[in-house]
């Protein structure tokens, strides 16, 4: 499977084109260097950019692709559309921390 960020760059027309599209869609400055860092470091895309990347790529790169371990926690509305057996399971040592 190819890297979802590389796939997004290819679909958008390159790193600079993806950065420009994200800047426009999110209203924040996204530089080509940020995109390059995500690629070079194998970093997980921050959640605040995933919807925009999904839009830029016409859904070819999904939030699930970019955040395979926690997409269902960030966007539970996506999880509601899947059969239960396709949901990622939480680690056995997972503990929910509350602000009490």
C-alpha cells in the first residue's frame, strides 16, 4: 500500500499544490515544507487536515487511510457507517482518561 500523503500529493499535483489547497480549505498557512516533513518523517497527518485532504483528493485518500489507528475515535460518524467487525479494536491496556 502506498503512503497516503504521497498519494495525496500525486493526486493534487505535487507537494506545493497540496499545501496551497490545504491552506485555502483550512484557512491556515500550510507550507510545502510541512508536507515534505510528513512524507520524510512518516508522520501521521494532524487530524485538522485530514478532511481537507480527503476533499482535495476526491475521497481517494480517506481519513481512514491517514489515521488508521484512531479515525473512529476522531470521526465517530464514520464508524457508524461500518459493520462492527470492521472497526479497529482498542488495545487491551487502553484506559480512558477523564478530566475529573
